[in-house]
C-alpha cells in the first residue's frame, strides 16, 4: 500500500492548530489503541467484508494551551480517529479480507506518517521556556487524513482521519 496525506478536516477545509494541542509523539503513542478500537468496530459490524466507517476517541490529558507565548500543561484534548474502509468492487471475498488485514496492520503506521514533521499534519509552535530564558520551537499535531492505496495505484482502500477538539476543562 502507498500513502497520501492531506491536512484537511471532514469537510475538506484546511486544518488549523487548535488553541489546545498535543505533540505528535503523544498522538503516535495513542494511535495503536485508537486503531485497535476502530478496527474492532469494523470486525464486529462486518465492515471488513462490506466497507464502511468506524471511529474511536481518546481524551489526551497531556495537552497544552498556548497563552501569550507560554504553554500551560495538563489540558484535555479529545482526539477522534475515523477509518473509512472502501473495499475494491472487483475484489474477491478473500481479497477484501486481505485488504482489511492490511489496513489493520498498517493503521498505526498511518498515524505515524500523518504526524511526521516532514510531510504530515504538524505545525511549529514557538513558546518561551523560562528555565532556558529563551524561545524554542516544537512541532504540534494538527488534524488531517491519510489515504491508503492498493498496489501503488489510485485505488483507495481506506482513509484514516484524525481530528482534535477541546474537551471541557
């Protein structure tokens, strides 16, 4: 499978960094659990045979709030993963199940690719570190989606989408 990522929301609008955000490595750490939960829903509902949409949520409690170049720790941010699984029309039942297994096996890698600082959905945040008495940059995670394409072709078999929303705190 090959990958193509886009930093857009479910409406196709370019994603922006929320006032509250997390580091990409925290999203990657949570990615395995999110993938497991979404794929479990796909298997339980038979979507691995027919295609469809499954989702998973997790509240990350280690988010930051950027206020006047100072980061406030311990904020809560809800991350939502959606997997849109689209088996090819011409695929056999065994082929569809093999593709579903591939999506399951590669889901965590898709999250890592989506959070990659080079071509993923991240944005640099600049804040003042009082212990160092200087400003520093760090990448923060933005929402986006990554498509999984079968055999390097234009046949999309799945989309993994991540979105962030501020939780009440």
